[in-house]
């Protein structure tokens, strides 16, 4: 069994890991993970399952994601089957008159076509009742994935009119999607 030591490097502002007494290296470089986000608002029609795409990578250790094709997918690369932790963060625009519900979901192997039977996890919330207040959703879980399996993020709402999934004030804040290999 390997021994891991993790520390914070305040000079470079990053986490580092040492494996079996070796030199400390950037933890992101050693983890098998990906984090992506979309840099612009996404328009979501009322009562329509909408696939979220991601145009920017915060990091991608092993080509889990492509910014040029199938940009909605986080795909398990060859040789990296196992248990994955996923996280999805969505920020809904605050309409002048809030109504209906908001929902986000993570699906497995849906290839751009929503299939309720392929939902890994879904959460619904009623919007806040204060005008122009944004609503934030976060979804996190663990799923067993084989080589080539992929996860996708979906949203739906019943506001009664088009609603925006907002790009965050800080680059990469939302919409953001990540997954990390946590075990075999």
C-alpha cells in the first residue's frame, strides 16, 4: 500500500502530494480528474430538458473532455475504469417574477439525448420568491464507470419563459462540471 502526504504550497498557491516519500509534486498533475465550465450564459427554454455544454477546461489530466467535439461529455479514458466522484454547479438567473421549479441532473451514457432511465442523480428546487434573486444548484455523488462511459449535465425549469444558466462572476464558477477517479 502506498503512503501519501499532501501539503499546501503557499508560494505557488497549490496542493502538492508526495507518494511513498518521493518529491512533492502538484496534486492536480497526479490526480486522474477533469474540471470544465462554460464561459458564457446558456439560454434554457421553459419545460425543455437542456444539455449543458462546456467550452473551457480548468484542468484535464487524461483527456476526459474535448472543447471541440461532444463538449457536454466527461468520458472515462482507456485504462481508467473505476469509482468516480462528480460535481455539478449551476447558477440560475433571477427572474423579475420567480415561478415554477428548477432541476439539474447528471446522466450516464445518454450521448446528447435525455433519457430518464439513465439519470444518475437529479435534484429539484422551488425558486426563491424574491424578485431577481439567483438560485444556485450543486449536485455531487459517486458512480461506477467503465472505460468509454460518459457523464452529461442537464437542466430543466418551469419558469414559464426562457431562463439563463449564468456564467459566474468569477471565471469557471458556473456552470461547472468535474469528476475525479477515487478508486477501482
